[in-house]
C-alpha cells in the first residue's frame, strides 16, 4: 500500500520526485541506437510481411507515437425546463 498524502516517506533521503531513473535512461538510449542503425533493415523486413501481419505491426507501433485517447466526463449546468408549450396550427401573427 502506498503512503497517504502528506505522509513522510520511509526513506526521506531517497530519489527526488521527478528525477530520472539512470537504468531506464540508459536502456532507452541503447534501444534508440539499435533502431536508428537498423531502420533500412526494419523497413525491408516490414515490407516482406503479408499485409495483415504488416498492419498488425504498424498498429502495435502506433500506440508508441500517438497519444491514447482517454474518456472524459463533462458536466454542464443548464437551466431545467419544467414546462414547454408546443403550439399547433396557425401562429397568432398570421391571423
């Protein structure tokens, strides 16, 4: 269970909020380097796939470059109508 809001952490000398994890940063740099060095190979491999497999790969990769859509509730205060008159026939102006 996490700490309650405003509670002191168990390790007050721990990593500061918002600081980067060095291992994760190093791994991201390594993966980026592999991808940048092999873009031509990746593209040719992608083109060699059947269309349904290629579409599957591209769809999977899209979630890493396009932000996912989150549902949002919007509350709008509007006046409540209790009585609506609907007239049938001629208008008063036409008579």
